[in-house]
């Protein structure tokens, strides 16, 4: 399996892992949100149970005084819940009758939901719970004993006692004295024992469900109302429904905080996945570079072997060439040799010298550069190389001038002389008769530089980098390896060489970063 295919699989796996983390965090956020909703529902159930217990504790004959119930409701909604004086989470509470109308309402409640089905209704800032009132509690079951909220008594009637409830052995006359009513036949209406808890009495049998007679134990402040008015009042104030409106601030805070936590986890999971992907990319590139390095090393080894073989072949070829050259010279020197033979022998010698020179350059180029650094007086080394080229300079009538300070550098003496020899020979070959060459040395900070300047034709800008390549030459007699050898020596020393223009005419070969000693 190649590295690119494996990288694709790794990136895909990291993406899948990140997506799984995102899905996991979304699921956890939903779970936390539902848990917060369940907790809010539980607190609403606490309020409902407390209200149920309050009504059970204050009821008398199935009735609860509004004056006693309202302060409790107001404390639940507008009171303080703990010593930290934080406002109650309950923002509204409404008790409803069977028609969905408000019997008692405290705080802010959406009465449009009074006739809605049982359940919970979530808004942007509040949640409303609609619950039916069944019996004396808010639990499942049937409404067998509804509770009536009696209106607040007037100031004149405050302090009066409720009439004592009738007992099962009391006579009809006593029942009449307690505000009883008679039916159409004049018989006294017996109280239903099942209705002993209070509230409006059930309909008299045989009357088609119509309630007749007065409500037994009617409060004194209702004594001025007719039976029909009392029945209507009781029907309007029977408890059938409860609407609780609670703030969702705490729920929203929990959801928001959890959402930020999930976002941070997802963000760092993405950063981790991206970091892992970058790490794998680095490993993959490193592996590719290692493979390329191994292949390059193998190729380099092969090239070295080929180079040694070629150098050996060139070295072995020089011996037959020397023999050919010697035999051609012998033929040309014979006294009885015809002129044609002497001419051809001279041509053989010249061509053999060219091939031998190329073989020598090739062997010199292919030879490994082992630097033996030593202190080298720069000016004396330049003078010795110039003396070696006196014959070539006199042949072309070239003037050479040396400029610069006396200094010593760190270099391999033999290689430095070979480098300088090739540069000066290249300049001599490039110029016409009567040219000028300048050898300039100087200091540039802690280092020295060497320049070979000539006033020849110069080097075009597009060829100034190609002239250091092997077998690239602009001279008819050149081998194309002189400047390549120069670059080898320069790089082996850690120096730099560049070809520049010598205004107004010619070329400059500048060698920099020569280390000064002494």
C-alpha cells in the first residue's frame, strides 16, 4: 500500500472520529437539556403538591376561603425562596373553574392556555403547565369531590361563625332552621352522606339532575343570595384546573453553559484531529523523503561507481594515445619520409594532444576533492600561477595587473592554484590579442574575496550560471570542464563563486568567503 493511499485512509479515519465526537456531544447536550427539563417539571410538581396540601389544610366542608388562600399563593409567586433572597422561580399561578375562567390568579399567567389541553407549553422565557384539579389533589383520578373557593366576606360579616353542620339524627325542623329547602312535594331534603365534605349538594332523585333547595351550611355573608344565585356562584368557583407559569432562566442557563462546554470539546477535538492529520502528513513526507534519500544514495553510489569506471577508462586510454603520439612523431622525423606522411603524422599528434587534454580534464573533474587546509600566502600563490601562464600571456600579448593587500588565507594550496590557473586560462582564452586582466584581492569584514577581471567579450546574463556546468563552453578550443572544476574546488572549501559583468566590457569572476588567517 503506497503512502498516499494510506494517508487518505488516515485522514478519513480522523474525520470519522471527529464526527463521532460531534454526535456524542450533541447527544449529551440533548440528554442534559432533557434532564434540566425534568428537573423543572419536578419543581413544578413540588409547587402543585404544596398547593394541594394547603387547600386540604384550609378547606371546611369542601370550601376554601379566598382570603386565606390568596396570601399563600402570593407568597409562592412573589415571595422569597431562601436566605439568599432570590425571587421565586414561579412567575404565575391561576386556579380555573370548569369553564376555564380564572377563580384566583396571582402573577403573570397566559390565560389563553386556560382552555388548552393538559400538558406543558414552552415559550422563549417561561414554561406553562396546565393541570386539572381532581379532588383535593392534582393527581390522576376522577373529580368526585370538587373544591369551592368562597369569596371574601364583607367587613360586617367578618368574625361570624360558620353554621354547624347537620348531623344524621337531626329533625326536619332543625334542618329548616339551618337554611334548608324543601322540594316540590314539601318533604324535607335529606343530605347526601357522600357529600358531607361540603360544596353544592347533588341533585335530588327524580328531578332530572336539577339541584333544588338551599346549600346546607351556607356562609352567613351568602345568606342574602337566592338558591339559584348560590348554585351559579358555586359552579363559577369550583376548582377544575391549575395553570402554573415558571421561569426558564435557570433551565436556559444550564443549557447555555452545557452548550458552551460541548462546543469547547468539539473545538478541541477538531484541533486534535487537525494536529494528528498534520503530524501524519509530516510523518508521510518524512517517509517519502527517506525513500527518496535511499534511492538517491543508491543512485549516488551507482554514479560513483560509474565515475570511477570512467576515470579508470580515461586513464587507461591515455597510454595507447601516448603510444600513437610517439609513433606518429617517429614517422614524421624519418629523413626519407615523404611530405604527405609528415603532414599526416603532425595531424595525428595534434589530435592526440586534444584527446589527451580532454582525458586529463575529465580525470581531474572526476577525482574526489579532499581538502587539506593550510595557511596560504595569497599574493605569493597568485604570482606563482601567473609565472606558469607567462607563455600563454606573451602569445596573446595580455597585460596582467595585481591589486590588493598582502594577506594569508586558509585553503588547500594545490587546489587553490588549480582553481586560479583555470580562471586565468579561461580569461586568456576568451580575450583577443592585447587584452588586459586584473587580479584583485580585498577584505570584506572578517573574510577576503578574489576577483579575476578581463576586458574580453564577457558572458551574456542568461549563460552566467550555465558556464559552470560540465562540457558547457563558449571557446572553440575549450573542453568545457575548466570552470566545472573551479566550482568543485570552491564548493569543497565552502566558498562561493559568481560571474558578473565588468563594465564597460568583459567579465568578472568573484570568489567570496575566503577565511583570513593572521
